[in-house]
C-alpha cells in the first residue's frame, strides 16, 4: 500500500478521536483543515517511531484534547539553532542509514532519495531525519546518534490487493520469527506483543504488528525491542521500529 493510502487510512482513524468542534472557539490559532493536516503529518512521523495506534493516542492526549495547546504545539515542532548544533549532517545520516539497512537486505541508492527533513517530536527530546525516496519509502534516523529508528517500505500493492493478503496467526508468527533470524537478531528476542489491523476478526486481517523484546527472567525489556509490520501471504515486512 502506498504511503498516500496509508496516510489516508491513518487520518480517517485519527479523525474519530479528534473533537473538531472544540476548535470552533480557537480559530485564532489555526484553522480546522490545517489542524487535520498537522495531525496526519504528526501521526505518520511518530507512527513510524512508536506505531500508529500509539501515535494517535499521543496526538489526542497531548495536543488535540486540549485546544489551547495548539500554539505551543506548533512552536515545539520547530528545530532551533541549539538543536542544529547537536545533530549530525544530512550526508552523515544518509551514510549511516545505508550501512544499517544492509541488515534488512535493503539497498538504498542515494539517487533515489527525494527529500531529507529534520523533524522534532513535541513533548520529547527527539530529533530525527526523515529521509524519503522516490519510491515512497521513508526512513527515520536519530539526528543525534545516527541510529536507525524505523523504516516504512511501500509494498507496491493497491488497497484492494493488500486486503486479500490474509493468513492465520500461527503462520504470521512463524514468518515473523524467521524474519528476526534473517535480520540477525539473537534468540534472546521473544515475542512480547501481537496485534493486527482487524482484532475483531483476525481471519480478515491483512497487516500484523509483532513486537520482539529481550527477555530477562520472564520479564520483557521493551527498551530492547523490535516491532515489525508484516503482510501475510507475500511474507513482506513493510515497517520495522527499533
């Protein structure tokens, strides 16, 4: 599914949580259409880092449930001079990205890169480079450390095609385990969380979200975890979050 289609589905879900009526008295800050655009952009960016469901919650709880925060929210998104003095360069970010993508058998050609943008997450000390390609692929690199935070690969399928990619939970979990081995993660990583895009009827789910975390004496360390989005049948990982 293209990022455009994914963004549309995300926005539709987020709209259900945003009380637009609350903004009628706050037009002095920002218009409704701009708010929705900001919501979509923020959910997509943070969603790559923390997952779409969590991202929608962050937007709603920290910003849109309290309209008076909108003005501060816009300011918090700005990358200031102090931020710039601490980050690596764009070239360094690209080089580090290319090297780290080898683990996932992804070859990134620099000629395919269409845009490199610094982003700042409100309420967090997180600054990232969002690197986008002509193929609608997105990568998030920590702008301070150069670590790959997440990537989202366009699967090349239409929404109609992807909705047919269903499979059983057992098959999906086996595929996910094989992917972790393929990516070179140790057996210390165990499945700690499983979800899909249709929890009411898993037989109709066409996207599964599986988190592997290091386990210590039966306790999962979520700070040492890997979350992947995998499409059944075609056995394709479209998103990984470190």
